[in-house]
C-alpha cells in the first residue's frame, strides 16, 4: 500500500526520537504506552524515566506497594491505569512464568491492556502484524480516505480497524504503526495540520474535497455531571490535615485536603450555612485561596475552591479519617492531580 510506504519513509527521516523507541522489551514498551495514554509526550517523559529507574523489570513492578506506585504516578491522573498495571504485572508473574508476553493474544489478557496497547506491544516487540488504532490513526485514515463514519460508533470502530489492518505494512508492521501514530501527532494534527508539507497530500481525499476540518467525525457523548468541591487547607505547627478518599468514587484511596461537596455552586457565606460545615468548622476563621479551579474528568466536571482555615484554638471537629501530616512528609502521600497541582502552585514558590 502506498500510504504505508510513504509513512515509513517519512518516519525514517522525520520521526521523533523517543527513548522507548529503541527497545524491543515488551515490559518497557508497555510502561511507555500506558503512561502516554491521555498524556502529552513531554508530560509523560519524566514519568517514564522515573518508572524505568524505580522498576527496571516487571518483577520489581509486581512487588511494589500500591501506595508507592500511586505516589510515583501522581500528577498523571487516571489512577485506575496504574492500579491495572500493578494487577497486570502480578498476572505476568503468576500466569506467564514471570516473562512479559509479546504475542497479541496473550498480551491482551493482561489487566488494563486493550486492543490498542496489545497491538502496540506485539508489533513493536516482535513485529506481529496487528494495526494500532488510536486517535492519531483514526484521524489520518479518516482524512486520507475521506471516511465520515463516526469514529466512536461501533460500526466506525469496526470499519477503521479493518482498514488499518488492510493498509498496514507486511514487511515492517511495527515501524508502520509507530510511523502513522507519529505522523498523526506531528503532521496530520487535529488542528492546523501541515497539509502543505504532507507526504500524503497528493492522494488525500479530505484535502482534495476541502473536508480536512470536518474529519474525523465524532458523535457527541453523554453530558458531564457538575460537582462542587470545597477543600479546607488546615495547617497546624507545620503539619497539614489530609483525608484519604474512599473506594467508590473518583480518585479512590488518594489523599486530599478535607472536603465538603455541595449540590450546586455556593458562595463562602452560603457554605457556612451548610450543616456539614457547621459541624466540622463551626466558627473558625476562613479565607479563600486563589481562584476557583475547573478540573475536567471523563463524565465529570469538578469545580473546586480552596480555603485556608486558621484553627489556633483547636475548634475544628476532625473526622476520624482526617489526619495531620508533617509538611516534610506530604511528598509521600499519593495525592490526586487536582491537589497535586494546587500544592505545586500555592506551596512550592
Ligand atoms: S494532506 Fe493534510 S489532511 Fe491529508 S493526510 Fe496530509 S496532513 Fe492530513
């Protein structure tokens, strides 16, 4: 297929030189692929190095404590990914005789590994002819072939997967997979693709028909739920009050400042009228820190406000799950991204 040869040629001359591209080790490929899901390369790179250094092989990863992994992961978000990685590493130890699998049909059995990651691992490590299909690949294929089937519909996924497996290179499937993803990330970008310098421009249907900005097509998903979080930053003699989240909500088992959630947006004065507030904070002095923050998760928009609480008289009624942690030890708590970013912004200057 012309598209495959063109992309491989382009990649050989222009592909980004990323550290995980120099290995055939399925464990390292797996680490990089999961870290980079929903994450920009520049953001994921330091995490990749940190994980490789701390856990150079799957055995070390499997033997790590969950808290330790969450801590190393903090700032990346989507914490279920690292939990699934832990499960997967343990599965490698128990079900695969401690050897990280390379064949697609085996890799896909691992926890947290879907079709995309299994195709990436098997094609990059042993050149198995399995096409990857991520956002970049959807975009390049839909534009190049001028396909307007929604990429997030069942029929769209089927159609694009079949097409991806049809156009994949017979001789260099791993290289082709890397090429098309890199090409989508750097040339055929979602906004402002570089059509002028594109090696596929001669045969690109979207370019020919003025459809570049309309493709790929996506059906609008269900709307997100709004949630209103009020965090209380309570400091006492160099220690901060932190709470561990429960199991059944976002950011399970991660640490954060004590929280009151309200059903709608409320002012500080209205917040003070809430029963929960009165129970825990009564008449203590309180002031808002910074601007409200909007934090978007899949299907949830979190609107967060932070308040500094002065509690010299010991008036706060602590929940049993709230504990003081010395500021020197805050690094050791696995905090979710919202808290992690807040601390970096307001405490690390
Ligand atoms: S010509 Fe433009 S739209 Fe078509 S593949 Fe190239 S960059 Fe993408």
